[in-house]
C-alpha cells in the first residue's frame, strides 16, 4: 500500500484564524476555502510512497529538525497564485524569503534522496500558504471587469518550532491532512539533562 506524503510547517491557530478571516472579504469569489486544519506551508511533496519508505522519511525529518533552531517566518501578502497564471488557480499567502526554511528543505531533499523515490522540484522554492482553490469553470463565467481584485498586504509573523510529516487523503469534499510525525526544532534554551 502506498501513502500520499508531504513534509510541512503547520501554523499556530491564531495565525490560521487571521488568514481565514479573508473569506468574508471576497464572498462572491467562486472558490473552495481551506479548512483551518489544512493550512500549512509545504516543504516537500513526496507523493505516493511505500510503507517501507515511511520510517526513513520520519527519521530523516527528525534528524534535520534537530539540527536547526526555531526561527520566524514573515507573511507579507494575500494574492492570486501562482504568479502570472490565468485564470488563477488559488488564493494564497506569500512569505518573505526564508533562508532557514530553504536550508531545511535542501537538507531534507539531500537526506531523503538516498532512501525515498520522489520527484525533486527544479524551480526555486517559494514558500506560500494555500487559502482557497479557485473554481475555474465558475471563474470564467464572471465578466473580466467584475472579477475581484485579490491583493492585500500582510504584516504577520510566527515562530517555526517544528516540521511535520503529513499524510494527505483525497476525499470528495477536498483533501484531509493527518500529522504522522512532528519533529521539533532544536531549542537552544533547553539544557542537556546530564549537565543539570
């Protein structure tokens, strides 16, 4: 049996709530909005992997997480995505470039490439959060001049303290996500027990 797996950063509940409040701003938009539990930043989408590969994914994620300290991510814009795509496929949130997140992604790809078969993206990593998926057929029915402008500047940040191995189950009402492994980042304030 194969399982649909990805590695992600989940967001604090209060940040999710602030982002989903944007639903009321564009009520006429033909879009399926994400459930609060589904809001995340994808680091690596591994696709369908085997049960035998899954322990290696969890182990590598824990090892890489332990080598990195907690850091801040700054969210700066709500907009249509991907950029220059017509019609747009999503409403998403952009983050400012994050060297820490990019490093974790690269380290994970390097570590996982030895044990897991997955397609590595060649394009530059652009962290984003999907808030809604546009219903393309309904979008095309709206006169171009009546399509809402979606562009909001954000000043929102949160601390990343862990990365998660997630499973995605595709269902009729949209995907459902389950955390399989939560890997904490190293906290430099925690002393080694042996030294206490």
